[in-house]
C-alpha cells in the first residue's frame, strides 16, 4: 500500500514539473502597439519636397511633380496615362522660365533707359542745360520731360522686380499645391494656370506701351 502512495506521489511530482517546464518555455502572447508617429501622410510629405525643390531652383518642383505622375501611372495608382496632368505640369514649367526670361529682359531694358535719362539730367545740370552730344535724348528740351521719362522707367523697373518676386513665389506655391492635390481626388476638371501677359499702360490701353505681368486663371 505504501508503495502505491509513493508511486502516486512521484507521478504527481513529475506532472507538476512538466507543467512548470511548459510554462517557462512557451512564449506569452504579446499585443503589438503601433506608435502614433508611424502615420505617414504621403501627400503632405511629397508637397513639402516639391516646395523645397522649387525654392532652391525654380521649376524643379514642377519636374518633381511630373515624376510623381509618371510613378503613379507605372504603379497603377492613376487611371489612364495622365497625359493631361503631364502636359499641364510641363506647360507650367515652361511658363515659369518664359515669364522669367521676359521679366528679366524687361528689367534690363527699363534699367538701361532709367540710367540713360539720369545720365542726361546729370550732364545738363553740369553744362547749363546743354544736351549731351554723345547721348540720344537731345530731342527732350526741358528737364521736366527728362524727369518724367526717368520716373516712368524707374516705376516700370520696380513693377518688374515685384513681378519677378511674384513669379518665384507662385512657382513655389504651385509646386506645393500640385503635389498635394496629386493625392486628393478633386476630379479631372480642376485646373490652375499661370501665364505671362502684357499689362497696357495709359488711357489708350495700347499694347505698344505695356509692362510684362502674370495672369492667373482657374478652371472648374
């Protein structure tokens, strides 16, 4: 009888030990905790990249947006081939440099004429009102006419400088918005376009006396 008790006791000890071994070797289930900062807003990230590129080199952000469209087409994230979006982005890229060229050329022209009028005024004040024989403004008889011409070209030069700054700012804004909207479904009918234009001056509204500017147009 004692032998049976001893065997039962040994069997119980073996079972208890086996249970402890299983508990020690079996991994406990863990609950995965996803940190909050793993949320990735791709639209905002890509928009910031495009904005920084356009800040560094005008038009670079537009080329980056073109690459985003190409990647979306290749990976099947966009319906069709995105021809309309590609043409629009390339058009804006060309418009940026066309506007930059025209505005720079206009600035140089207005600045040269401003200096020409200023030089003529300075010469006449030093030579009792006599026109500069080497200049091209002998047809202006009075200093008032020369002052008026100098003021006109100085104002035009400042307007062109402001337009250059606006072109640079719109280049950055367009790169940011285009990249942001690339990940937002706003339909295919929305369009934003910036193009160079001529702003008539004077009451006649004649384009023969006009200042380069920028025209913004929206399509819904």
